[in-house]
């Protein structure tokens, strides 16, 4: 049959070629969808808005209550006139207690600026200026704090919040897309055509990889634009720490996604209609939601038992470990061990998912039980 | 040449196929018929490797079918399936590439079939935006776009209007003429009889009959039934025969024992000039009814 020239080609373009084709289709078709472009646009807009708003609010009408050396504080208050910051002189009995409970922001005592944490830079500048107006050339005010200073405490709290929020959103969104994509193929019955020429595992891998790359690209875009805007508005200095935090978020997205995407693919393979998807997907979305809240508990107590336990549970680690890395409250061995556990769990899950997927993908009708799908894939 | 050997498959307690064997020759149009639930779709899915058989094997050109070989088969499933949001040409190129064609060849093949099936104006539309008839054409193109060595179609004619039936028949006949076995299932038995050289009839997962259509009809020729065209009214019909049908030119008689065809012919000749006398051959529909009723 000489006219069948294609027969002499490598069938299926090789295993990797096939997975690549599937992944490329996912990327291409997704990015051509209006809904995707719109939702990405909205995400970016929200991030830009949050950063710009934070920058505006940060320097807008803040009033600092300062106790202690009256002359210096009043001079500072005068210096503050005409700026958008106010310095309000107040009197308190117990400076330390007032600082602790937050009723004052700072105090001038014995030629020092005393505050609970690191005082805001603009307040320090105003107080220094006030001090300079006191006739004799005084030594510049020293800063002392009630609690030990972590220079980047605020920034770190901000990063961790941002990272946890974004990882949570990405895992949920892209996990859902994997499920929805699988169900779309089942519901439209195109899967029977596709599986007559490629293996279920290839289709699964291509879909997971394609959507994962899209999620990674989406994160890069968000970070790129977010960091760019933050730099432009002066909200953030782009340094190694910031870039490190961003890189970390990307890395844990890959790990967390690898784990969850396989599970979401199974959830999709078990049902035949989008309406039934919620039922099989709920355990997974709940897992992600619980991890999200655990991540904040861990952030507040990064060396607690909860922090150490959740680092070794593959479902929770992708959200609970990154905050601890940012705040530096996790030893290197624990990071490595947590990664090994999570990646290992994903690696174990992939063949299981492939089998459940293969067993469920051609079954139609009501939602399948996991066990039935497992059995259906006997060959 | 495609050969099914003793295929069996059950779903739980339900036996879908129970030892089905038949052969489809190169370039042969092969009809696969049977009542609903007889196991046609199961057999086709096994041929395509979408489903595994519990027993038996599928051979193509004398060798067991491998995964690589299957990528060279073309398939139109009963439940039509295309990516609803994907554009027609993109979809065909994608499927061709999944079947192992390189990008350039896939593009050329997609364009060829788009033109051949009159979809040129629709090439850039999403599949979901097409009429059902056009979606059906895209589905056919999807089965053919990679120039398969075997074509398997599950109920390809269902839902088509008469023009669509003609177009599809012509495409399939042309394709078979290139030396490719074409297997399709259908409930439209007259169509199968007209298009197919050979058929397989299955019922309850078992093969009832298979082989060349003409042979099956000859073999099933009912010697108790004759067709007579004679220039006389029905008064000549002997008491041992009953008129079962008639048309403008003749009548079909069912013979009751011990009446023989010879006796009927003698009676007819005595009545007038006989222009036609034949033993009735059953149509495929008759064979089917008989097989299914048994």
C-alpha cells in the first residue's frame, strides 16, 4: 500500500511527542479563550490595584502619637505640617506599657526614640528634624525598641500573605481546570477518538503538563507585573529577598500542582457531566482550603508542632512550608525532606491517577466510585 | 485484511461479546449489523484498542494489532466526539498529528478533507457553531485525515439526510477502492445491502452469520417461495400455494407442502405466457429478521 506514506513515519511521534502535542493543545486552546484572557486580566488588575492602593494609603494622613520630650515632639509636629503625616504630642504615665498596647507609636526618652518595633522611616525623619531645631547641636536620636527588631518583619509578613494567597488561588484554579478539561473530553465524547490513537496516561500527562505550564506562566506574569508596579510606586525595593520569595512561590506551585493536578484529573474521570463534578472535586477543594487556613496558623507560629507536622503531609506542605521559608523559621533539612515527601507522593500518585483515569474515562452515566474505576482499568 | 478471532468481553455480569470471529478483506466494504445491544460497538472499540478484550485477538495483515499499528486506524465512534470549542481545521490537524503525521502533512491532509467535504467556509469556525450535518462531516474528516489503513465507523449514516447519505457512501466507497478495509455498522439494511460486499450479523454477542452478501442470500434462498410473472389473473394459482405479495408485474407465492416449484410453473404455463419465474432470494432485511427472531 504505497500511497499510505504516513505509515512509515514514527507512529504517534513517539511517546514524548504525543504528550507534547496534547500539552500544546491545552496551552493554545486555553489562551485563545476569551474567559481565560479576561480572568487573567482581572487578576493582574486586582494585584496592580492592591499595590497602588497600598502605596497611596501608606503615606496618606497617618497620625503618629508620640510621648516623651515635649519640645522635640512639638518641633517634629511643626516639621510635619504641610506633609500628609501628622505628629501628635501625647502624655502617658508608663511609656513602656503604652508602647506595648499600641496607644502611642513612639516616645522620646533620654535622647532616644523608643518604639515597640522598628519605627516608620518617615516618623524617625520628622523626630530627627525636630531634635535638630533644639538650639544646641544635639547628637542624633538613637532608636531603641521594646522588642527585637526584624528589619523586614512587615515586608515578610506581606510576602507570606501574598504567596499563600496566590498559591492557594493557583492550585484551586488550575486543579479545577484539569478536572473540567477531563470532563469536557468525556462529556463531548471526543475522548474515544483521542484514545483510539494515544494512551490514557499520555492524555493525562499532556493535559496536566499543559495546564501546569499555563499556571506557571500566569504566575510569572502576575509576579512580573506586580513587582514592576511595586517598584514603580516605591512600595517595595526589589532585592534578592523579594525575588527569592517569588522564586519560592513558583517552585512550590510546581510541586503542589503536580500533586493536586493528578488528583483533580481522577475527580474529572469519575464523572460524565460538569454538573456532577462538584461531588468528586469537593474533597480536594476542602483539602486546599484547610491547607490555606493551616498556612496562616503556621505563619503565626512557625516553629510549632502544627508547622512541623504539616510540612510532611503532601496535601498541606505546598501551602504551609513556603511561609516558614520566607520567615526563615525552617531548617534546610526540613525543606528538603518536605520536598522529597511531596514530590514522592506526587510520583506515587501519578500511576494510580493514570489507572483511575483510564478506568473512568470511557464510562458514562452516573458518577463512578474510585474502586470501580480502579477495577475497570484492569487492562 | 482485518481478522477478529473469538473476541469475548463482559461488563460485570453482562456478556457483551461471546466469541465473535470474522474477516474483512482488503478494499472490502463490510457491514456490521445486529439489533441494539448486540455487541457491535463493543467489538469496534476492541478493534480500536479503546477497550480490552477478555478473550480472543484482533489481527491486521496477519499479525496481532499493536498500539503503534492502531495509530494508523481511523475511527468514528457511535457517540460523535469532537472538541466543541476547537476550530475545524485546528482540530483536524491536531488529530492527524496525534496519529503520527508531521505538521506539514497534517496541514495538507486537513485542507484536502475540508475541501473534499465542502467545509472550506467553515474551516475557521468552532465545531460547536456548526450545524449537525456539518459536524458530522468534520467527524468523518477526523476519521480519515491521517490516511488510515483501516476504517471503522460506528453508525456513520445515522442522522444523515439522503444527500448526506450519498456523500458519505461515495466517500467510503472511494476510500475502500484504495485497498483499505472499511467496516461500518448500520441499522439501514437496504443501504448495507447496496454498499457492502460482505456482512456480519451478530445477536447477543454471538455471530449469527457472516460472509459475502450474495452468498448469504443464495444460501438462505427459500425454496418454498417463488416469484412468477405471467399474463393471467390469479385464478391459475394452485391450492397448494398462497399469494404473499404482489407488485405491478408479478406475484410472490409461498408454497405449502407438498407443492413443488415445478408444479407451480406448470400451472402458470397452462394459464398463459410466463415472462419470469424464480426462486425468491431473501433480502438482507429478511436474513436479519430471521436471524434475530431465531
